[in-house]
């Protein structure tokens, strides 16, 4: 945009906001919020905490008076129930919430898994809104009776707070299981009836292409943020869509990896991906294009968990001490909250395998970091039968060059590190808004010419190839035990 824009990314564990002008971040701020985890796969946040974070960020920033717009992106595949005043009715069921295991089995009795894949673009598991909404019907019917609206992503809710408009973008809608990918529309009344979800139709939000201006900043929201009313508000693509564009992959072609609390590998394509291989195909803001992703339930969230145990160490200190140790045989499976791709297993859990008496804490830490990288290699193999020419790394987990080198070594392709990689989602959301406003012709952002390139270290190639095979075998060996432990 020609004038500065205020861009927000409402993420899995914190919100980021930035003033961006002429392709550069002038100011930025962040605010975190709490996630509650419970037995049997519960994962919840309070939508009000997202809005409180946005308000805090706005007051930390010194926004100029000539803002051209407010642009939003954020986490997707959430269940956000609102009352007639657009206030949250109950805690948000997050994308990582897998409590609805029984309910997805019933969904698959109503419509076969294969037919659902054909309609929605990927396999529907316990994290699908189809299952979560059925769980609510069976376990919290009172909340559904009060509901006047349903939203699917954190940016949707913040947009409602800013403007009063209840809308979602096509990328976010396509994560839910409620989106007909080929038709480019929400499921029709006949399909909802087959799924025993006919009651849902009046609650569904307006769906717009990512980047669309949905409304203008209201008087009340402007007063809360300290901004003048009337600023255009744009709903960018959900986080995977914005990250894809911000990574320089908004046009069909190169692949990238997002390393955050959760993570994924993805690229833009003209065709729907192979769901049988674990690929999720999402809607691109451009009609008749798609975003193919293979998501991880927990990426750098494993490092957050580790830090919570060793609270006297920062992330950087843990990484530095871990990488002082040489590569070893210890394995770590990074499935703290189950996994959704390239295999769907809500019962999978984290595990250290091969601990011996001569190992110290940094050995465990190194194994954990390697385990995250091995999981990315696994997801990348589902996205493409052969390795890409290079892989762009973005997200907050891509800030450490030494850790990025481990990714390059384990994945065995050059790693491209664009400038300001942790803010790719902000840049991508802004580019989508610029395209929607007619200020740009396409979604291409040139990252390769400005990227730092890390080549794989051949010294460790044979070791990591063997260890990767052990990593794959470890999950298969433990899979039955994970299921037994869950009972």
C-alpha cells in the first residue's frame, strides 16, 4: 500500500503487529496469551485474549495518522461461537484440539472418508470442524443453542471486533471440512443434511477471498485502539495462505517450510494434492489455484515445552548448548499433541528413544531439535516425490542460523533464509490486500535474490540418512503402544 498499513498475525501462542510501509517494517510489537490443554486432546484459548493482545499491541505501537488500512491474518481451523452481540459464548476449540475422536468415526459412517476427501481436498480427522461441531452438539448443546454466529479463525474474530462484520477468508474456510474445494463454496444444504449438520447453516459466516476489504474500523473499536474510525479493514488469507505468499511462494512453483509453534511445508499449485500422502489442499486467494501443505501439529512448540522444563535457559541458550554436542544416536519423536500429517494419529505422543547413562541434558536437547527437522523431512516427502531444488525457511523458529543449518543438513537441500523470515506472514497478508485492492498484479514476492543460503554439510549426510530411517521406524513401532496408552 502507498501509505503505511497496520498488519496483525494472530498466531498459535501470541499475536504480532507491525507498521509496514514500502516493504519494510517500521515498528513491531507482540503480545502472548495462554493455551489450555486437557486430557483426551483438549486445546482451548479465549477469543477475548486475542482482542486484548491486539489492543495492547496497538498501544505499544505509534501508528501514524495516515494509515491506509488494517490487515489481518492468523491461526485457522478453530471453532469460535458467538452470541447475538458477537461476544464469545465458550472457549475456542483450536485447530490442535482432537477430543472429537468418537465423533469423526460417526461422520465417516454418514459419508465415506474417500468421498469427504474428494469434496474437501484432504482427510477429515478428529481436528475437523465436522467432528468438533458434532462433539459440541453431544456435549455442550447449550452453547450451540445460544449461538448466532460461527467463525473459523483468530483473524475472523479480531475482524469482527474491529468492524462488527462476521467474515472468513477462503483459505481459512478450506481448513474446516465445511468447504467444497472444487466448487469454491461452503457445503450445500444437501451435504450438511447428510452430515447431520443442517442446523449449522444459519451460523455460517460470509466467505471472501483472502485480502478482501470486509468493512471499516468502527467508532468503538477505534476508541479502544486509539485509532480514528473509518480505516479500511482487510481480511488476509489465514496464516498458511499469508505465509505462503510472504515466503515468496504465492505463485505456483517453489516450496517453503514454516517453523512456528506448529508448522508445515507448502507451495502454491494449479492442482489439488494427493490426500492419500497426507497433503492438505487449501484454497488460494486466486480462484482455481490451490495451496498444498503438509502440516505438523507441533513444531517449535516442542522447544517451548523443553524450555518450560528447563526454565533457566532461553531458547537460544538451549539451541547453542545442544549444537555443541556432536550428532548422536538418540531419537526424539516430536508428537506432543498427536499428528495430522503426513499421518493422522491423535494418539501419537512425544518420545525419547535410546537414552543411555552417559548422556547429558544437551544430548536430549540436540535430539529434540533433530527430531523436529526429521519431521519436516517426512512432511516434505509427502508433498513431493523428489527433493526440491531448495527450501525457504520462515517463521519465528527460523531465527537461529545454527539451527537452520541442522535443517539443511537433515533435509539434505539448500536452505534459503529470506530477510525478516519470522514476519513472512505479515508481508504475505499485506500483499494479498494489495492484490485485492488492485495495487499489485500478482502474489509474487522476490525472496531468492535477498536470501542467505545454507548448503547441506556433506560430513553428516550418511549419519542423518541412517538416523532418518530409524526415525520413521520408531513411530511405526510405537504406534500400537500410543493407542493402548490412550485407553
